[in-house]
C-alpha cells in the first residue's frame, strides 16, 4: 500500500496570506489527523476527521481550519498567516483508534 | 487537562548500553500509548505501542511498560546502536478519538 502523502512539501508565504495543505491517507484509512511541529512546542494536535466529520479540535485559533472529502483526503487551511505559523505540518491516517501513520509533512515558512 | 510529560529531554549513552525514556499522562481515559522515532528531516515512525489492557510489550531490542495506576509508561532500548540516535516521542490517545497527545520528545544520542 502507498503511504500517506502530503502536498506541497515546502511552502513559503508572507504574513497575511492564506495557505491550503493537502493530505492523502493510506487506502482504506478513514481517519485523518493533523499536527503542527515546531522546535519550541513539539508536536501539537490540530484536528482530526473521520468520515468527513471533525471529531476533535486542538487549541488553535479559528484561522486554522480543515475538511475531509468523501474519498478521505483532507485539507487544512490557515488564513491570515503569522510568523509564528512557520512549522512542519504533519498529517496522519489510521483506522479509528489504531496506529497512526504519518506523512512526510509540509514545511511552511512565513516571512 | 490532557497532558503528557516526557523525561529526559536529552539522553546520551554508549553503544551497547540501555536507554530508558519515561512518560506520564494525565487523562485516565487514555487507552493507547504509541512511541515514535523521528530522525532528522524525516517523519515520525511508529516503533512500538501498547494498549491499556497490557502491562508490557517487547519487540526485539525495544520494550514498553505501562503502569495504569501511576499513569506511567516507559520505553526501554537495550544494546543500543548508533542508528538508534534520533528523537523519540511518546504519546497517549484517548478512547474513541484519534487525538494523540505527544510528549515533548527525547533526543537520544548513541556514541560508538
């Protein structure tokens, strides 16, 4: 089976812009979770989706949003980018309450 | 609230020695505890996991123990090798969710 894929792998944006990141889960996995990884804060949970429904959301401002499509692919959007949003954004897919497999991540740099 | 504490933040060992990383979780509803290894520039990779109905699990040189009463779980690596050098993260997952709460990571360095 192909692994979790994320696009794009690298992004450079300026403050105030918005960005959309994409995640394609492992075939058959219907759960997708998103995490932000920074040197200072470690791995922080953003949100998780199952069958197109957001089941949990982490402690991030409303500028961070996401959605899941009927084929389980997921996108996350960050609006009005701030310098502090620079991070590696990881998605993970799983069958519910089971092992989560991570994608390679999207490295976002906000200048 | 939900929190996972991880210690130590850095660990240096000689090749062949053992390494132990400890985590404590706060949410008693957590029932699944994975450990991830992340090498520089790469994605986190699951190396071992344990569920709350088991006290210990072993896979070759790696073992994980869980003490539900104390809300502690630990990763044990025996006969360490230089290729074990990486950042290790523990995590706890709450029942009926896919929300992983991660520890802050342990940078393990194994010196030849």
